[in-house]
């Protein structure tokens, strides 16, 4: 399905989507794979205990991504401590803290 869509970018969100989606996008030939991470705690991720296996699988799939967007500096710091490279892990404000403006590409509404 991803290959047939001819997508330029795949965005994944949450643990399973990151693990499966990054792999599926790369197999389909999509070069840009961006993930959003916000459910990473000190001891759990999305209600899962942060076992060695959970962490290893996440980090293995991280290598297939182009960028991971952390929704807070706290999450970005946790990703950095895990070994996710700083240029890959970026902190981005959420909609509730955004003070910029949004534009619609190509005049679409």
C-alpha cells in the first residue's frame, strides 16, 4: 500500500507505528520517515514497561527513520540518553504552546 501510494514522506506516531511503520516505509522505498514521540517516560512507554527488549526494538527501528520529533524537551532529553542522535531528535512545541502561524500549501483550504 505504501509503495503503491508513491509517498514522499511517512509519519509514524507511537511505539508500534514507529517499529512497524519505519520498516514498512523503508521497504516501500520511502526516503523520509518522521516519527513523533511523546509517550516516553522514565519507566514506561505507552503503558509498557521499558524492558531491555522494548528499548532495543525501538532503537533498532530508530535507525530506519529520518527524524524523530519529541514534543517536549523532557522527551528529547530521554531520547538523547537512550542514544538517539541529537540531530535526529528535535523538540517541537505542541499546539497549545505554539505562537507561530500556519499556512495552507498551494492555497488549498
